[in-house]
C-alpha cells in the first residue's frame, strides 16, 4: 500500500474511533444511572424469605409474637369475658410470665352459654378458688401446637386431664366437649387455641348447673 493511501486510511480509522469513543462516553453514564436505580429497587423490595413474627387473632386482627397470651386476649373483642375472669382470678401475671403455656381459650359466646347468674357468681371474690380451678383447667404446660396434638389425655395446670380427640378426616380437634375453632395463635410465652365451650373438671360440673 502506498504511503499516501496509508495516511488516508489512518485518518479515517482515527475519526471512526473518535466517534465510537464519544458514543461510549454518552452511553456509559446512562447505564450507570440505570444500574443504580435497579440496585435501589432491589434493596428496597421486601423479600418473601424474611420470616414474619405476626399471626392472626380470633377476630382476624394481626397479632405479634412479641405479645403475651394475656396481651393478645386483652386486645381481642372475642375474649372480653375471659380477660375479666383472668383478672378476677388474679391469673394475668402468671399467664404474662415466661411459660410457655398452651391455652384453650373460650370466646365470649362460650361464656354466654353459661347461665348468667352462674357466670356472675364465678366472678365474685368469694368464688376465686373455684374460678381459678376452672380457668387453669383450660391451660396446659408447655407450647403445644395443633400439629403436636394427638388423641389422648393431656394433664392441665389445674391437675386434672382433658381429653383431646383429633379427627383428621373431619380436620377437627375436640377438647372434652369443646371444639377448637381456631388454632395456633402465637404468643411470646406460648400459644392459644380458641374453643367454643367452657370446659370444666368433672368434679366441678355439678356446681355450674
């Protein structure tokens, strides 16, 4: 190739490279900004792998596992009578302790099924011992999730056992004659299973008629 032709070719090549270089300088900052935006988006996006410490209460409200059994019951409109009964029996401090406890918690509707005068008598100071026995009959030591429940007798804090019946076909759990209507409400010191009836130690049943 002649020297003149070579010089012309070099000038064209230099011009072409200059155009490419200028284009790169314009494009690279745009790429950097887009990458930065993507980074920020991915950092701010919540991931599904993060564990949740929330559960659902009997009324459908969200609850936190940092709440104790008593705190959850007190904040729930379905447990007003239970909360009042725990206060009358002076059990709020106990069930706010470390535990862990499993509570078969009767709703207000379950308490309402009792004769009204019977419920009123139970809440009187002179019947505190009787009320305490009934309430602690709803409490089992330890944290027993629904997946851990099996058919058989389970000893309560009161001392007498309750009879648990697990019907996998009907997907139903019975505690004595009460049905579990909602299971596994998580608390910081145990778990709550909601039941639709009051359960009473056999030796006390005649006193509630």
